[in-house]
C-alpha cells in the first residue's frame, strides 16, 4: 500500500483536491437536513463507487465536524471477500474514519442470491449502525444504477410506481439511507477513483459478480448496455429522468394510498389489515394500496403477474375468514389470510421479520 497518512487536515492533504466539485456538493446537499454534530455512515464495499463516496463523505464530515463511520458487509460469496474486507478497513484508516465490518450468512432458500444478499446486507447494516450510534448512512448508487433499476423493473412488469426506482433518501429499519449520486454518471465517479488511487496507492477491489451474467443486473451491464450505448447513448440519463418523473407521480399516488390504508384498520406494526375493508375499496384502489403496504414494509414491488394473482385470490377468499389455501410468497415472506385479516408473515426459511418502521 502507498501513502497511509490520515485526512486529519483535509485542506492540506495531497489528495483532497481530487474530489469532484459536483460529487462533493451532492453529498453536502444530501446531508443538509441532518442535524449538526450527528455522525454519518457510508456503506463501503471497497469497490470504486463506495470508495469514492467514502472519500467525499470524509471531506464533508471534516467540513461539518461530523464523525464518519464506514460499514463493510462480508457476504462470504467470493474467495476474495476476506481481502475486500481488509481493503475496506485500510481505506477507512486512510480517511481517518472508523470501520465496522460484519460477516453474514446469505440464505438463498426460496429466493435468488441477489435478493438474499441484499436482505442480509441491510439487516447487518442496521445492526452495525445502531451499535455505532448512526442513523444516517450514505450509499453509492449512481445514475447508471438508477437507469439499470428502471430497466429491470420495466422488464419485470413491476408497475408504474416501481419505476420511481431508488429514492434519494429512504427510511428503513429506523435508519435514513441517503443516495446523493443518483443523478451523477458513473464515469465521473470512476475518474475520481482512479485519481485517488494514483495519489494514495490504495486501489479499489473488483467484484466480478457485478458483470456476471448469472445475475439479471450483470446481463444488463455486460450484454444489453453495449447495444443500448451504440444506438441510444443517452439511455441512462433518459431512464433516470423517467425515474424522477415516476417519483413525482408516486408521491401523488402515495397520498391517496395513505388515505386508503388508514381505512383498512391496520395493525400498529403495519403487518396486517382488514380484508373486508380492503374489499370495500374500488378495484382501481386495491392494487395501489397493496403496493403501498409492501413499500412500507421495505419489500420489493411484485411483478404485474404476481400482483394480479394476489388480487384474484384475495377477492376470492370465502367468508372473510381463515383460508389455508392463501399462501402468497414474496421476497422471503408470505401473505396469509386469518380471521378476516391479511397478514404478512415470515417465510418458512426467512427468520424474523425485518420491518420497515413507518
């Protein structure tokens, strides 16, 4: 490793000038409403995106006199994972930040590796953040990620609300997740990462799964993106714009869904509601309120086909009572009907329900 001096004085450091002005301002804007003095965290995989975010977060944290904590999740899915963990700790030390890491077990029973790894990662992040006294975590998702998410959701038929894709600030498990770079192209981030490596001797890790065609997102990056780049070079900006427009529509629909949800006699934890009250809604309101329910619980949006099947079954439950035939699996959970209540239950192999607090 090269220069290991800490950023105790960012203005005098040899690499603070490598920060991009637009990326830096985006981080400042994202943290603008975070109370002064509150510590912030960064999800740090040690890849170029999260490493660049950690650098910019360190600069902003220094300016605002905040403590910075880096959180690294060791998924145990690659033979290089131990080395990646060491790289994350080395970068945090270089930046003068605390680093907390956690090895997780990725349980893929009943769902794909990507979904299982994501669930394990968020659960571990929440636990590490609570122990560190952090309630705001920065994530390095950028414009390319946002465009890919919109495209994948379009292909999956997840519905118009899902096209809003990732939110700039999301609340989950009692934490605020900030994504300051959703409008920033990855090329700019990679350029900063390269400059930082040249200045410090620290190099980001390369996770081969990011472009592996074993995963849907890898197919987009490795096979579909080159074709789109050749014929529609601005496709990422266009899809990211669709996400912002969908978010505006989603906000309007969410207000309507919130009003409908309040009439469904929901439980205090938001995990169940009255089937009879749901049936009294007009059919055009039934699907949106189901999507709203899942969103509040921090779960993925269902495909159109899956949602249509749910609607058919929930509308067909007899006598508004317990129907043992209604078992609707989704994202590691099950939607069941018992005594006239629609309930979200942990899946057989999922474990405890990680609720999203509302």
